[in-house]
C-alpha cells in the first residue's frame, strides 16, 4: 500500500491461466494506471507462482489489493474506478468495512485493521451512523471489543467522545461502551458527562464504563 495517503493507490492483482474474469479486471486496471489514478500495478500469475498466492491467502482469482482494500471476483471498470476513488477518500474505508460487515466478514475487517490501522477511525465513523444496519453495528461492536485496551482504540477517544453528544441514544450508548473498552483515564470526562444523560441505559453504561476505568 502506498504510504502517502494523498497519492494514487498502488494495486496488486493476482490472476491465473484460464480465469474468465481476469482479463476484464486487468484491462480496467490498465486504464486506471494509464490515467494516473493508480500509482503502480503489479500482476502475478499464480499458476506460475503459487507461493505468492499462498503468502497472501488467495483462494480465488481475480484477486486484487487496491490501496487498503482487498477485492475478489469480477469487478467492472466502473467498480474499479469507484474503489480507486474510495482509496483516497476519508469515507472510503468506512464504505469498505461496511461492505465486509454486511456479509459477516469479521475476519476481513480484522485483516484490514492489521494492514491499515486507520480503519479504527472508519469503525468509529460507522458507530456514529444512525442509518447503519443492525448487522453492521453488531459487527463494529465485536471488532472494537477485539481492540480493548489497545493503542488503536485509545487513539479514537476524542472521536468516540464526540459521539457521546449525539442526539441518538443508541449511539451515545455504544460510544460510552467503547470508551470503557479503552481502559484510558482520558475517556473519563466524556463518561462523567453521561452520568446525567436523559436515557437510563446510557447512564447505566456510563457508570459501568467508569468502573472499568
């Protein structure tokens, strides 16, 4: 992945002999690199280099790593262009994580966090979306629990704190719980403010989270 978030993303494409969809994806990526929307394109034929497929855990082709994203199967040129734009946008990771959680792919979200730590901010963004489906909210909660006490979650204290002022009590409740998971005293002021919240569930969660701290 390109270390400069302001530059075009790099792409790694894995194809195989006889793959009916690989030429379409390769052609679409070729147009993107010619237009400068992709910085670098590396193509690996896993028929000749199965070790590379094993290294990346590739089980089917076409397989594409585009910036922080991993995409599998046929993707039209329009889809590839859209994901290229998302790779450079503030909301792109949230869109990607949302897609993974919609299909229940928690392992995919965990893998994305490992290669793109900024995904933690995308999780908080989804936590604050009142329109997010229940499956997405539950998935976000599960991943945040994985991050309990860690630096990635502690780095989101202020963002989570901002959600404690949300008009939706569900979001205040979830933010309150996540702040407790940080195990960081810096979260205390946000939680203290919720001890007088209008919602009884939020008040109870604030007390529980403060006890954890």
